[in-house]
């Protein structure tokens, strides 16, 4: 959960002292008459066997982008890596805070190697969830906050993940199938004072493909902003304290269970 960075990187970090990695690129000559395709997304995979990394910065054309430091309070990569202590009951948080998650109902939620990046978890829509205990760092509170995940959905009008127990409670969530409409997503927040869910209108995104759904809480302008696959897709005015003492649940809110796949929360 962090301010969104559109450059998408797949990381395997067994965390260390400061390390500066320099990569040199060599242009390739394109033969005359050939056709080339370019992409707006560049994927790099880094591995490190170091311990104690406190920050990672990416320098692109002279500009530094920080995508790992103490403002990242939760990152579940969903890769089921035994080297990290992950298994059918445990998902490890690779942020500096160690907010590990517990898998409830394995069998109704299953790991697959066919994630967006590496593995993912597939939710069957019944009696299964990945839970985090109430963690102070994951409370939106009254400050700036960002939350999101890669998602593929099978059904409409279900919560992908939620820090709320009901429509009148405080917290935030991601909703698939807004108002029962297929191929739409939105993000929502709520607080006890408002007694309602607040969020942008749904944005279109194909359920059958992976989509990056991000919510950004901007307290400077008191807005909740929706980004779908890195593209700004609407906002809603918000107010009040969003903190609560509820469990953050992936694949469930209350008695409603998500059906679909989730990666990189």
C-alpha cells in the first residue's frame, strides 16, 4: 500500500545494507524494413540475498522513484515461497513491518502459479479468506493512504478485500461489479460518522484479465481517487477518521465471499 507508481516492477527481495545496482542498456539496430512494437510497461526482475534493506530507489532518466521504504506498510506478493516461510496457512508480508497474513479455509481458496507476477490466490466464493490482524500501519486514519491489488473477478457486486465489517463502519475496500454491472471496479471508504460507503463511480475493466485496482486517499483535497491499470478513473469527496480495529480481510467482508483471483496486495 503506497502512492501509486506506474512503472511496474516484479521484486524478489530477501532484504540488506545499501546496495547500488547499475544496469547498462545497449541500443539494438533495427533492420531496414522491419516492424517493432513498443510497450508503456517495462518489467524488471531483481533478486537479492542481502539482509536489512531499508529502501529501494529506481533511477529512470535521472529521476529517482522510491518504491520500497518505511511508507510501504504491507506487501503480500502471493508467491507461496517456502524460503520465506509461506505455506497453505501463511502469507508473508515483505514490507519492513512483517504484517503476515493467515489463510482461512484453504481448499476454498487455493494457490496458483498463474498470477499476474508469479503466484496468486484463487477464491472460490465460499468460506475462505486471507486475514490480517488489526494492524495500526494499515489503518487509513486521517492521513494520506494508498491501497490496491491485482484482481481477476468471476462475479459482480463482491468485495475483493475490505477493512470494514459493514456499510456503516470505518475503513476501505475494493468492489468488483459496481451495482451489479459486470466488468466494473471501484474503491470505497466509509466512517461511522457518515454511516455510508463513499467512492467514485465504477470504471470499466475486463473481468477475465488481470487489472490493477488502486485507491488513493488524498487528504490535501479530501478526495478518494480511483486508478485502474495506472489510469485515473474518477474521485469522490471524503471526510472524517477512517481508522478502525477490524481485521483486514482479502476475499471476504462479513458473510460475503469473493470469487476470483488476487495477486500483490
